[in-house]
C-alpha cells in the first residue's frame, strides 16, 4: 500500500481548512483593480507539442488581447511536471507568472514523489478549472490486437513483454494503465516519457506497444490510421470516434479515468491580480472560437471558477490517491 507523505496529508487539511476565509478576502479586494505591467508567463510543465501545451497556447493567445499584455507560454518539462510547477511555486507572486496544471502536477506528484519541491494545495491559488481529457487505449499498428479482450489475452501470454508508454510517472496515462492491469490481472512494462509528443512519436514509430493516452494527444493519429484506438476509458463512447467501444462494453469495469486540468497562480499573488486573471481565463474558456479550437483537440471543457474548483480539486486528489493505492505504486525520488 502507498504511504502518503506527511507533507501531502498536512497540505490537504490546511488547504481545505483555509477555504472558509476565501469569500471574505475576495469581497474585500473586489473594488480594487489590477492590470499586468509586462508580459505574463504561462508555464506548461511539459514539452511543446502535447495536448496540455496546445490548450495553453489557445487560451494564452486570447488572454493577450483581454489583458493588454502578451501571455507567453514557456515549456519547462521534466520530473513528471514537477520542475516547471516548482518554478511557478517559487516565482514572484505578482500576477505575472501562472501555470496550466493537471492531476499530475497538482495532485499525483504529492503522493508519488518523496519531495516534489512544492505543495499542490498550500503553494497555489486556483484561477479556473478548465475540464478534462478523456483517455483512450491505443496500440501500434503491427500489434495483433483490435479489442481489449485481445490485448488482455496477448499480455497474459507474454507477461511483462509488452511495454506501455505514459507521459511520466504519476500521470493519468501511467496510473490509469496501472489500474487497468490490476483490474485485468495482466502485467506490462512501463516506459515513461517527458510528455505526450515524444510518447506518440514512439508508438507511431512502433517502438512501444500500448498507451492509455489522452484523446487529444492521439486523435489525429487515429484518424490518419498511424495507430489504432481500441477502447475509451469513459462511461460513454466519444462521438468523434463512435466505432471505438468503451472499456465497460468490453468487460473491464472500475478502470475508467480522465485527466483534469486547471490554471493556477502562486498562492501569495495579490487578490486583485487573482480576481482579474481568473475572470479573464473564465471568459476566455466561454468564447465560441476558443471552445471550438480546444474541443477539436479532444478535450471536454467544464469550466469551474475558484470557489467551485477548490472542492473539485480536493475530491480529485482523493480519487487519484485511491487509484495509486489500488495499483500499489510506491513513492519515489
């Protein structure tokens, strides 16, 4: 069973306990105004070219107009997203540095890394919840499987010989596949990558066998026929890929997973700056051109303001911690 680090347990309790004071702080600062005095840096803790990066760039372009300053995406990959996220936690808290995080950077790293170098709750103020990526099992084209039962049968016939890729230790693609193996009794070998782009490149190039990737990272390749989608990890089929059955339809239950995302700022950022950044991000995520561009990436937009995102964030941290325990993944590093 996974032992949750003391710092993580403490941060969740302290972070949730402080929520009661948030409305008063927001009200007291509501009359103040803030505007960036220089370009705003939006850190993505993954390499360029992946789905998280794509969404961040769409929103950044729109925010540049509404904030009156350029919003520059900076990719700082490595250590399962911890390096870039740590950089934001330690940045000047003046509203000019924010990050687009997810269930790995602002959740799972707290349970899977002995010392991530930041606290997902104590060190960050949520600006907006954006939504979630659906997951889909994909295989390289020359792997002789077209369904989940066929994948299970092949994996059982060759324990540990098939390899699966993920976007890093602690990512949704890693943990959901570990959970899938627990539910099905199979064993595959984990190959972690620094992000979605290199992962997809290697599965298309037949260097890895399987991945439980976000829909956004592999949708184009599935349509182009350069890899094969065999199962959706959600309760319902995706209308963009209606012929791909769900895990549940193929006999695998309790293995669904989605990877959520959200925008964060350093926790000490002045409330007027938090309010303005949050307001502009929420507005951006509601604009039809932005929604259309993001949806085409295979992302499901579910907008949450900070008040709604805080309890959602806490619940998701608990959910993924339970997945980590079920998969018996031990913290490292």
